[in-house]
């Protein structure tokens, strides 16, 4: 039996690896192109005023590939143009969670709320301050401070650092961590909110179909879900208005892809 | 110059000089007394007289009335009230006369007589009490002729409505004629004039305001212009405000403008004390204030313009463009872009100028949003007012970026407004501006439509209300049945990049990997803190410090002992072993290591202690010499180390 030289065997293995890698790469690239193609098609549909088409395409991309800030934003724009305020607010809020600093998202959400009379009123100063960064940014900042503080104290085991400086840096670090934690708590509460995403819904005094209503919750309102009972949830909106509404009438802002 | 006199009788000379001087003084005294005697006033009966010169004058002029009191002191208590005549005190003069050796004096008070209308008037006898005697002047007949040509009211005044009844003659308010019909928010230039009789002293307590809630009055934040005008032959100080008016409620609205003012009016009838000219609003005649303060009183009044009506029509809904922002007037649009030769991704500054006349506060930038091929930013705004009220130009500068490198032109921009004269909406459209982007593909637009000047001129449409948004976004019907699409939403354009995709929208703090990192950091922090605390505690324990020092020293010595053992140098080996024992025991017993002897060991340690024999061997070697083979040295070293470590 003819013995193949070792170099030839190595070359063969390399070629096989490259072929396999190329095949997988192509498949992966094809998978990646598919959502992007639909994303572009949705943009074209939006540009020509076919907002329902744009919505279905964007929803398809979201269902198959996941969430991204531009995707949520474009979908929200499509819903807004199509008159579906609740869905538009929901996806703008999702986009805002993913990209809290995006000016376009803020602008469009603000315009939509102004247009539909969904202004949030006076936001407390603490919440305004917490809103300077997103939850993830606050979290990263707090974690970085903890890590920096740990490294500093480890370093002081070997390096001579004055007690005063050490105490000062530790106190400052702990104070900043505390402030970040407060901001995180405020922002985390916002992540737990839901949006009345379909139509204006009456607020019921009890979780039953025939219960009396105490007011009307407008589509696109932000809600805090306090508890649930059967098919109803006890909610409170930003203005402090509370009552029971069907669970099916709202959607949580922060959800996993399988929840949708 | 003093003359030098030489005489034999000096005292006689002095006497002569004194006599001559006394004779001159006496003569002067006699002359003075003579003159005084001759000129003593021959006070006769007091007299009064009143004269007006001329007795005939035009209505736009005045004539002085002189009341003279001769040979006595008296005061003019009251001037008669004459309908149509006004008296203004101008001053007082005193005259002295010597006639045939008799001195007489008189005091003349001068009044300025003005008439409010032409006609014949009679100034009745004026009663004056002089030296306790009541006296009266004669009646004076006055003929007031119509105003001369130069005193006619100005032409512009014809546009103002009449002042009203006679009670408003001292002060009144007029507004310029406004249109009979307008639209909500339409800019209507308005001129307000407040008239105060010249010489009257007045102050303003408020800015003009509208009586009612159907209009908004907008006056510039500046002082009114002050002029003098003659109305119906009467001179007035006139304050003029130029501003604008806009209706806010539809329907027929009553329009009246009011100004609060305070007048300084005389308390009595006769002394119409007024300042002698000057500024009636500032009262810059303090002397007049001083002399007249007892006779004047403040009177607050409200000047109200004659009522006029204005119908505010609703803006037509038919043909209203989607981008109509409420601008009403007549406008022109000019659009420029700079630069027009760019690299992909380079920003272009779009300068949009809306100029004309109208309610510029409602003029918004022509919308560039909604065009997905462009990224646009919020425009900046600058308004420059024109010469006339309501005129001006509003310049918007907006940065735009072409997303598609194949873009060859900036699309037309549109601006819609309502023309109140034509009573229809107008949409101005700029021409497309050609653009060259390096590496651009084939043009997508009709090149014939684009201009290569970097600017787009306006084209006035037929007012059909077709907005550019409608052209860009196309037909919107058929989507989402039952839900009206939101038209006119000024949304930022779509994002062109898909971005990084996530399978869920969960916060970082709930992701396992991140939690592990944070927990690790926390653990590290607590560990570091614990270690620091431990180190600090150790640093404060003297026994532990000594123990550590002993251990370190023992380690060092044992290394040296092993070295000598390997060399086979028994003497040095045992000497070092002895030194190591002395050091460790010295530290333990708080003694000088070199002073420790075998006797000390025997005294302090147990009798069978290994160290005693080890120390004895070492001491024997030191004084008498001792040879150990390598195995013995190894055993010795091992035993020593064990004992000393146990000791430490």
C-alpha cells in the first residue's frame, strides 16, 4: 500500500477543514442575510406607505432573529404610521431599553405621546436623574466601581497607601455604588412596566367580566402590574390610576423572544 | 498818590482835612434825603385791568390774557369757566414807574387763552380782591376763527374714528382701522394712539390691552413713540404703539383697546394749572409742580377706544395641506444647499428661508422628515423682523445626510400657508437641487428637473393642498382597517442598520455571566478587605511579630548551616548551629544571644532536653575541636531544626 507523504495528508486535512468551514460560513451568512433582506424590504414597504406589510416583515425578522434597537424602532414607526399607538409605544419603549441614548427613538416617542395626549406629566427629579443612563449602563458602572474598589484594596495589601487616602477612596466608591444602585432600582422598575398595546380599556374594580369600571385607560399607557388573578391583572398607571384589566390587553416591555 | 506835605504846624493840617471830609458827607446825606423825600410813593386807590391781545385768533393758536393789579396786593382767586376756552397760566411780572415824581407799581399775571372750537366767546368779569377791596375787570369779547391751513389735522388722522363725546377731549384713545374679516392666528397690524391735551399732565399706568378675550394683542416691548398732533384744531401729545392683533375665537368679535392713565387735574375751576409746556408724561417742570401742588389732584382714568367689530372666520378645512402649520399671510420660500459636491456620509446644510408677511410664529421649517433616503437633524431657526410690522424672514438651517450614495438630488421641499387675501391655502415648493456624491450610481431622479445651482426657487401651486408628505409616503389607505393612519406625524426616519440582535430584552443584571463577574468582583473585594483586616490585626500583635522574626531568622540560619554541612566544614557548621541556638533562645528568653551559655540551658530547660546536648556538642567543638562526618552533620542539622522550630 502506497504511503502518502505526511505533508500531503496535512494539506488534505486543511482543504477539508476549509471546505467544511466554507460550507458552514455560507450557511451562516445565508441565515444572516435572510433577516437583513426582510429588514430592507420592510423599509421599502414603509417608504411606499405599505405599513401593514412593513409591520409583518419587521415582526417576522423579530420572531426569527431577535430584537435590536433599530428593528424595534422601525417597527414602532410602522405601527405609529398605521395608527396602532399602543404597539408603537411598546416597541419604542423596547427600543429605548436597548438604546437609551438614541435621539430618534426619544424624539418619535415624544412626538407620538404629544400627538395622542399620552404625556407622562411631571417626572420626579430622581427619575429624571436616573433616566440619564439606561439600566444596563448604571449596572455596568456599578459593577466597574465594585471591581475597581476590589482591585484597589488588593493592591493596598502590597503597596503602601495612606489610611486616609484609602478611606477616602473607599467612601467615595461606596457612595457612588450606592447612587448607581438607586438609579438601577428606579430603572429596573421601568423595565418591569407594560404597555396597553391594543385599545382603550376600562379599569374594572374587580377581576371579573361584569365588574363595574372606574375609568378608562388609554391605549399606549404605561402600566405597572401589581398582581394577577385568573385572566385579569391589577395595574396602576403613571398617574396613579389603578384597576383590573384583562391580561391580554397589555404586553410587557422587556420580554424574551419566546414570550411574543 | 499821597502828596508829601511839609509844614511847621502838623496838627493844623489834620484839622483842616477832617473838616473838609465832614462837610462832604453832610452834603451827600442832604442830597439822599431830598431824593427820598421826592420819590416817596403816592399810593392811590388800587386798580385792576384785563386785556387780551389780540382779541381775534385762529382756533389752532393762542392769545395772551394779561390781568394787571396796580397799587396793591391781590390774588387772582378764580378764573371764570368759559365753555370752549382754556386758560393756561404762563407767568407773572412786576413793573415800577416814576411819573412826575410819584412811584407806582403793578403786578401782571399772564394767561394763555386757547379755544377748543371756532366761535365768539366772552370772558366774563374776573373778580379779584386787592387790599381787601373786591374789584372786577371788564368783560372781554373773543372771536376765534377756524384753523389756518398749516394747522389742519394730519392726513393720517382721517383713518381714526372720532374721539367721542366732549368729556374725552382731555384724553382719548384711537386704534387704526383693521380688517373686517380675519382668520384665527392671522397677523393684523395695529396702531394704537393715546391723545392727551397738550399741557395736560398725565402718566400711563398700563400698556394698552384688549377688552375681551377674542383677540391677542402683541405689542413690542418698547416705549411708545411720542409726538404732537392736532386733532380738530386742538394740539395733543400723542403716544403711539405699533403692534399686531390676532383673533383667537371664531365669530364676530367686539374689539376695544383700553389704557389706564392718571391725569393731574386742578381741584378748582379757575386755576387750570398746567406746566408751561414740556413733557406732559414726565412732568419735567418741577417749579410748576411746586407752585401748583396745592391746586392739583390725581385722577385715574381709563381710555377706551371706540368699539369696532371684527369677524374671525374659521380656516377652511377643504384643501388644507397636511403640512399646514397654521401660517397665515403671504410668504415666499427659498431653499439652498451647501455643499452640493460631497463624499458619502458628508452632511449638507440645507438653508430654507421663508420670507414675507404674516404670523411668523407659526411658520415651521419645511419638513424633510419622512424621506427614508436621508438622515435629517433638527433645524435651527432664526427670525429677522422686517421694516413693517409682521414682515420679516425666518431662516431654517438643517443638516442632512444622504444615506444612499446614489442620490443625485435633494428632493423638493414644500411649505404651506393660508393666504387670507386669496382665501385659500398655498403650497410653495422648492425645485430639486442637484447633488454630486463621489462614487454615486445612476441618478434616480429626473435630471431635467434638478437644477445645478445649489438652490431651489419656489413654485406656487394652485392651492390644492397636496403636501410633499403625501407624495413621499404614497397612498396610505387600506392599512389596518378601522384605524386611521396618523398623518402629519413628524417622525424621525427609519434606521437603515439592523443592529446587533438579542434573543431577549433582559437587563444586564439578570444575565448569568454578568452576575458571575459581579459576584467575583464582590468576592474579591470582600477578600481584599478581610486580608487587610487580618494584616492589620497581625501588625498589632508583638508576640506574633517576634515569632515571625524568629522564623525568618531561623530560615536564614538553617540555609547557611546546610551550606556548611555540604562543604563538610565541621567547625563552621557547629559554630553556626550554636549561634542559631543562641539567637532563638535569646529571643525567647529576652536575653543577649551571645551571653547564653550551656549553663543557662541547663538551668532553664529540662534535663533531658535535646538542645542541651546539641549546644554542648557545639560548644565543645568551639573550644576543643570536634569532627563530624557528613551523616552526623545531617542528623545534627535535622535535629537542631526540629527543636528550634518547635521552640519558635
